[in-house]
C-alpha cells in the first residue's frame, strides 16, 4: 500500500518540478553582464522586493546606485545584506517619499546638485492598497494615482534634462500587465466617483495603465535625444507589494497551486527590469513594453491622445499642488 502511494506521488512531484522549471525558463533572464563602472543608476523603492534585487544586480555590474527609499534605516539594512555577497558597485541611500510631491521635488533637486550624470532612472516603487480604504497621499491624491504615477512623473520630469545630458541614457518604468484591466477616466483620476469593475484593485490597475501611457508619451517626447524609455512587467512576484491586501487563510490555501506555477521570486522579477536597464538588445525600441525579457504585445488599445492629455493633466495637477505648498 505504502509502496503504491510512493509510486504515484514521486512521478507527480517530478512532473510538477519539471513544469515549474520550464516556467522559470520562459520568464527570461538578463544575460548582459557588461561592466557599468562609472554609470549612475537611480532606483526608487530600492529597499525591498524587486527594487532590492535590481540594486543587487546593478552592484554586481559595478554601477553607482542611488537607492531612493522612504525608509533610510531599511535601505542601510539592505546595503549590509547585499554586501554579504557583493563587494562591487557603490550603494548610496537617499530619502524619497513618493506620496509627497514636496519630497519628490526636494529629492530630485538634491540629486541634480550632487550627481553630474544620471545614466539610468528606474521607476520601480509602487503601492497596492484596497480601494475600499480610500487612502490618499499627503497631497490628497488617490494613493495609486499619486504614488505610482504622479510621484514618478514629477521625478522623471525634473531629472529629464540631466538624463539628456548624460545620454545615451534610459528610463525604465515598472508597470504591469494588469494595465490591461485599467482605465484612464479624466473625470475620476482620484476615484471621486468610486471604482467599478471585476478586478480586485481597479485603482492599482489604473495606475499601471498610467505608467504605460507615460512610457509611450515620454518616448515620443525624447525621440532623438539619446534617452530611451521602456515599460516593464516584472511578472507576478512574491514581494511586499500586496501587504495591505486582506486575504483569509483559506484563500491562501486555495491560492497555493497558482503560486506554485505562476509566482516568481523578487530576483526572478527583477530580470526584465535589469534587461531593459542594461542590455544593448533593447536599444532602438524606445516606448516598448517588455515582459519575460522580451517585447510584450498589450491587449489594451492605446490612444496617443490619451497619453498627451494625461501628461498635460499631470503637469497641471503637480503645478497647482506645489504652488500651494
């Protein structure tokens, strides 16, 4: 009886392991390890998850990395952890709170003053909070729109001239394929009318769509300047992004099979980010969306006019907010 069970279980485990390994293979891996010595890379949300693993990958390649983090103590702890295995590169922690436009402006101005060049900007940080909590930023913006989009929009806008002067340079915008479930409703950017739809977090999906539009419009505006822009989906990763989500224990149990086949580690999720930040193979594809270290065809029907309007609306919202500070 016991032997019969073993004969059944062992082949099943082996097959499942093979399927998992095959899926990991299809996720892609950044294979460009050319030295980034002398290059300055700025990474937001660098103290955990995909951001931390991205920093580690950049340090291995000898880059000078500005670690833009909300919590400096956490950033310093991450540096200590990375230094256990990686001795190369320079890791510089700096405080940035993307939920405060005043903090973003102050941080960006300090970067401009302290660093002659910026070769890569990686807009990685993001939040996901249940929309039922109606959480706002310091400036009163819906948390996803304010942090995931507006904060990075302002940061990039202030650093853009420096990126142009440092060309060839890149901007990597961490979005998600969940953008395909998002909408850009200019009458409801802050969720004034509430959120509808079948997706679990429409606010997050909307902000990821804003990221994708921002990538395309920024690519259009930086054509022929030496700055290239890429949007990235890191995949479904095991990170702290959804730490605010309230999931019951039985839902976690039911989710285990899905996690086994589809969930990536933060290190695996960082591979496409690193690929777009360092690989020569992406050059000449500015504005492209990437997933699994290769171009991804979105199912969303992008309207260039929406991208232009989103840019203008974002500029106006930021300008009005900072004028009142």
